[in-house]
C-alpha cells in the first residue's frame, strides 16, 4: 500500500516537472522557439483551436518563426490570434506563410524574464512540497489504521524527503539552464 502512494507521488511530481518544462519553453529568450506561439488560440470556424493544430511552426533561424497554416483561408485569423495573444510579437503575412521576427531583448527585459523564470521554479517547488505533504498524510493515515508499522512509516517519510530533494534539484537545474540560456543570447 505505501508503494502505491509513492508511485502516485512520483507520477504527480513528474507531471509537475513536465509542466515547468512547458512553461519555461514558452518564455521568450530572444531566440526563436515554436513553443512561443504553439498554444496561441485561433478562432477556427467558431471553435477555439491552438495554432499547433492548424499550422506548421518552424524556426529557420535564431530570430525568425515561420507559421504555415494548413488552411490558407485562415491566414488572417492566425495572424490576428498571434497579435491578440500579446506576446510582444509582430507577425507579417505574405499570403503563403506568416513570418514572425523575434526582437532582441533589452537588459531590463532579460532581468524581468529571469525573475519570471525563478518564480515559475519556485511555484513548482511549492507544488512538489504539497505533493510530498499529501503522500505523508496518506502514510500517517496508514499508520493510524495499522496498515504499516511505525518503522515503515518513518522509512517511507525519509524516502519521500529524499525524493523531494531530487526533484527540487531538477527544478533548480531547469531554472538555471533557462536563465543561462537567457543571459548568453
């Protein structure tokens, strides 16, 4: 039974790390990255649809994104959605593809983005601690019901603590990598 609680905790922590990776991928670092616009919602014949489902998004260079809608009649809607997303991007439509020039970041903007990255990392660490707390509460309940011994209870709590340290270290590495990427461009 405690093993199931541990598996649930690990699964939940793994998903939290994946969410962080996705969030960090969307942070503009001055380098073109398709993740910057792939979740922008387009009104596709009345249905809100992410751009990634309507178009091919590529980064042919470090400062350019090219969006090529599968349905050419939706060029205007895709362009309008990118502008409405308020990402600080200015798309240009040539009738075949939409080009998005990625502007260079000022030093102040880099500092602001670094703070945002660190805040996202801290949010993830808080989520990880909450997951550990929930797992420890399950262990406490198992101990109270007599399903596990006092020794097993303490052993599993220690394992939970070791696990959160591992995942917190992963978060710190991801945040540091993104911050470094932001500073070196």
